[in-house]
C-alpha cells in the first residue's frame, strides 16, 4: 500500500468504482439499481468536481485509488449548486420510478430533493464528508488517516464544524464515527447524522470505518 495523497482527475474512474462497491451500507451495490453510475453521481463525483482540493485518496502499490474521503466545506452552497446545476446536468437521464417503495425511486427522489437547508445541522457544522474504503483495505487504520487528513485541511481553512450522515444499517461505520469524536445528532429515518466541532481537536480513533457515510 502506497498511502494517502491528494485526488487527481485520473482517479475519477477508480473512486466511482469504490463508491459502487461500498454503496449498500458498506457492501457492494453492483446491480442493485438499473445503472451503477447513479451511486457515484450522487455521492462522490460532484465532490471531486466541485472541491477537488478537499478530496484525498488511499492508493495501492499501483497508485490506484482503493479508498477516498471527499468533502464540501459549505453545505448550503454545495447543495444549492447540486440542485441548480449538477443534478439537472447529470441526473435527467434517470426518471424517478413510479413504484412506491422502489429503492431506485428513493435514491433518485433524494437526489432531486437535495437543496440547502434540508439538514439543519449543516448550519452549525457547515462542512460535510463522504468516505469509502474497499473491504480489503479496511481494518488497517487507513480510514482514520483519511479523516485526519481532511480535518487538518478543514482546520487550515478555518472551517468551524463538520457533519456526515451514515446509513443506520451500517453498524461498523456508526461505531467508528463515535470513536473518532463525532457526536450523534437528531436524524431522518433510516440514517444517523454525526457532527464535530472543529474548533477543538477530536479524540484519536483506534479503528477505521466499515463502509461509507450515506445520505439515502
């Protein structure tokens, strides 16, 4: 394993693949939706396009990304941009299915509804992140190091707070965020949100996450 480095445009395909392979509450989501590219179009590609300077990748010995952390430093600004520009340009090819309870319909409905103010903790903790690691690199401390790398970058910019939203079904990730120093905050059904005050250093975690934060 080579280690962590800043994201490069050449990593785009690899981070999209990592996203798909961890999108099902930390498990492989390949084939769960009609188009696997829905997952990265929601959860990683808009971040590396909008804020590539706050994207960091874990790479293997061949310099291929096998994990990443991405971030929006200002959630209100990012969600307005996602709603007004990103999703109209990239999501129109996926009409929301009419079937009630359809998983793809839920994911696409969430995407279409994203906008500033949908999550109130974004006001007090303005930045938010997503993190994914492939199973073969979990359990070695890389998740902790990815988050610490991002935290250093955010503090250097004077960002005062950070939040994330994880699937309520991803028990390993929920435990990890608590160990890292994130505090649980009131959340929507099916997810658990966490927040961290960046004015003070977080507790040092002892294990990496299992899976990735999700908003749908």
